[in-house]
């Protein structure tokens, strides 16, 4: 059986020490959810937020087969806490589990050089404007497929105001690059950054990323960075982040096969 753990601290012991802010968001009850095989003392747990599924404790096949349904998504990025979970992911999903390498960065609030960030945030080319995310931009970005993840995890703008922050570069009124919060936790955000394909290689991501970090520092928030690829890792180091190390993840698209009916208690 799988239970939604409405008192996430019950699962904290199995997730303890995992320096992932999306897990913190789930445990704090800010966004996302935690599931386990028991309500009081679970042996197996998963933290689900957006496209991400973090797996810890005893490997449990039922969790993997139900994760897409619980998340309400066909695509998920599974992140195993240990080798046993990784082996189970590969065994369950086989060719549908695309193994990838991601890059984790140390959580160091005092590592940033404000003067350097201010220099990186300047120099926006003529024809572009930079604005902080407001309600109008929140709604606009949420309606555009390539940048909807900047706001997708927030139920509404009021929630974004409380737990989110973003810097958006516009061209003729349209977003072309931005750095925003994929998710939020008490005391910070997880940074999501992207540039529209036809405006890449112009330094726009660097400008809006530096501006977002500066705004976070002004608020006393920590702008957490986790890199999906080497480009993102290099950009992070440019801002002052220091690499913690590589880790594995599995990108899985739900298959067409039927899954047996399983008991689920909300």
C-alpha cells in the first residue's frame, strides 16, 4: 500500500542528509508531497515535486509503478538515494529509463561576490528589457510551453509572491530568456533558467541569472542550483557556485502497458 504522508516529518529520517531543496519543499509542506509504505514509520518513501521523484529507504517496486500516477505526469525524473533503488529503476523500466548525469552544487550562502554578479547582470543589449516577475508576466510565462516551468509549481501568483522569484528578459514584449524558481522552500528557491532557442548564445541567461541571485541575496534567500547538463554547470560556476559532484538520474516516460490495480490511501 502507498500512503500520502500528511505529516512529512514522519519520513524525514529516511530523507535526512539529502541536500536537495525540492525534498525540503516537500518536508516543509510548501509544495510537492511525500509518500510512504506506512503513515507512522515508513520503510520506503518518495518525495514528488513537479517532474522529480526522489526515492529513499527500502526499494519498493510498487512505488515505481505508481509514481507517474501519483505525480499526475507521464514524464518523471527518478533520483535514487542508493544503488539498490537504481537497480530497481533499471529493472522495472528497462529501455524506457534513460540514465543521465546531473551536477550538484554545494549549498554555500556566503560564496557569492555581489560586485561580480552586478557586473554580469549589466550590459543588456539594445532592444531587450529585463523585468522582475510580476503577476502579468507570471500569467504570460505560464501560458508559453518553453518557459512554463518558471511558474508551473505554483498554484497562483499569491503563492509565487510568497515562495518564488524571477527575472525575465523580454524582446518586443515577449519573454526570450529568464531565471525563475522551479520550486520554493522556506528560505530560498531552486533556480530554473532557460532561453528561447532563437535568442541563445547572446549572454541573456547569464544576465537574468545574475539578477535573480542578487535579488535572492537582497531577500536573504538562498538560490539553489542543480545542473541538468554541462552548460548549466559551467554557468553556475561563473556565478560562484562550487561543484559538489555528479549524481545519476533516470528520465522515464510512462509506458502504454496496464498496471495492476493497487490500493492507495490519501
